[in-house]
């Protein structure tokens, strides 16, 4: 796939397409030799078209092209299933390929733009399948479009000509903080490694290893996790504020339940959003010390997708307080096959008019960006506090309670090495009592 530079296209975003006049004649952008993606704007609809040369057209024909309308465009205010520019480009190339129009490596140059576009389409398709929605854009889509596809000089380069030095030059100019730059580099590395696997014969033998080394970014910023740790009183204040903002914003308890889930489990947003309703249950067991039966309130937290390479792993069992459990299962959603935590989906009628739609699962942390700022302000938390502070606080609370670092790591779906690296000071503090109890008066 060789998607044109978005900066040069007139149809790659809804905002640009909104400026175009209503017309019968489509606006075209070239995808490859004799293949174009078109956009038609009518009063009733917004459509994607593909135009490609008819392989059966007689030589010298006045119109040797075939044209086909194949999808709705994702313009604001037009409902139904729709495709954005990237996905429409992928589908247009597929349609041309079925018509025997060459869209192979030999016909289209293997450029950075082609590799990144294919990876964006893959990531978006994966997220849409997982979250069961057709209007999802992955975070990789946003990052790579903004910082890679916008660089025309870089995107026009053939992959075989891209060197370690060229990638380091690009990365050095990206105006992002180290953690965000690391995520961007990881997305680009995944895109290029995927292209290298697919087109191994077209690239030098050492190319994949070279670009992997160039895009392996170390986060050298000072460890700031300690300032993201909240005291128990601060967590309670945040949850009280969440409840107030929930009521004022007519969230119907959805915001409160999400915040309680983050605080009670210490899980990442992406994990909490995927907790299944059937993964919340009460379980009886016998206390090994007293022999008395007790009831645990269990939340099964799905594993993170980070570094899993497609492997399916069992959820992590988390025991929560009964009051927190009762709140989490109190939502109006009763389907045993759906997510435990859902919220109302708002539908955009126009840029200034919205209406409440159906119930749906949470799908991106950006959905809570605005209410979180309100929570931080109302609870009197430091302005830099992020929702991830619930996770940091949960880890530290368990370490200070004396739980082994390996157990804390398992409960939070991370590695003991990461616990040691980022929370070493708290491990030492938690060990002081144990060390003191083992002291011997050797001078007596």
C-alpha cells in the first residue's frame, strides 16, 4: 500500500473534506500506478470511490478506467458504517487487486509510507475486533499519522534506503517527551519489522536488526513514579470527587465504577476496560489458619497485551473489598457476555449537537481525560496526577504491607524486575521491620 502524503491530500481527514464543495465530480488522490482513491460529496451522503485502469479496455479507448463506489466516508454527521482515509485506501487497493491491477511490491515501491500505512490498518483492525466497534482508531494510528506520515521526505524513502542514521535523525527532531517518544518509536519499529518480515527478499539481510537498534529508545528521564503515589486519604478524596462529578455529569454511576475499579485492582485502563461481567464473582474458601469459611469478592483482570506476542494468558485473580465489589457489579448492564464496566455512547449529530446512544464498553483512556482533570482539581491532588497513580499506589501499598515483590508483580501483571527498578525504595522500607526483628546483639 502506498498511501499519498496526507499533507498533500485534500481528502485524508474529515476536516479537509468538510471544506470541499458539494459536487458530482469526485476528488481523487493517487494510491499507485493507475489506481486512485476518490471522494464524492453530495447533500445526502459522503462516499469513497476507487478508480483503476480496466485491464480489458481496448487499446486507445477514450475512457480506459473503471470506477466503483465502495464505502461511506467517516464524515461528521453521517451515520452508518464508514471508513477513514487509511482504511479506505487499503480497501481500494484490494478492489484493484481483484481486478488484476498490479498492486504488488514490483508495481508499488516499498516505501516508509506503505509500511506504516499497512501497520496502521492492522492495528486499527485489531482494536476494532477486540472492542467490537467499527469507529475505533488505535493509538498507533494517531501517533504514526502525526509524527511519521506528516514527514514527506521520510515517507517517500524506500525502505532499503532507510538507515540507522536517518531514523536517529528523525527521532531526534520529534518534539516529544522521552516516555511518549519511546511509545512512538515502538510503533514505528513494529511497523518496519512487520514490513521486513513480509518483504525479506527486497531488503538487506541486516536491515531489520539495524532499524530495531535505532528505534530502541531508553527512557533516561529521572524516575518520577514516587510523585504519582497517593496516600489512602487522597485516593478516597479522588473517589468522592469522581462520584460528585458522575452525578453532575449524568454518568449514571459509570465514571464512579471505572475509578473504583482502577483504584481497587491497580490494573491498567486497558485491562479494566476488558474485565468481563462473568469475571466478577464471589467465592467461598476455608481460611488455612483458622479453618473458618470466608467469602472472597473476586475480580478476574485480563492480562495486558504488552509484550505478549499474541499469546493468550489467564486473567489475574484480584480480591477486592465487598463494598467495592458491590459497587462494581451494580451497573445496569446484565449481559453475562459483555464487559463489566460500560458507559453511554454519545452520538454526534453535528459539531455542537450530541445525543445519548447505546451502552458500550470503555475503549480508550482519552474518554476520561476531561472528568479526570475535574477530579484532580476537586480532590485537591497535585496538578500532574494521572489515573495511573492508582496503579502506582496499589503496588506501593502491597509492598509496604510486606507482600513479596514477586507476588506484587504477579498481581499487577508486570515483572519482578520492573518492581525492583521502579519501587526499590519501598521494598527496602517494607523490609525494615523484618530486618530489625532478625537483629542479634553480637556485642553482648
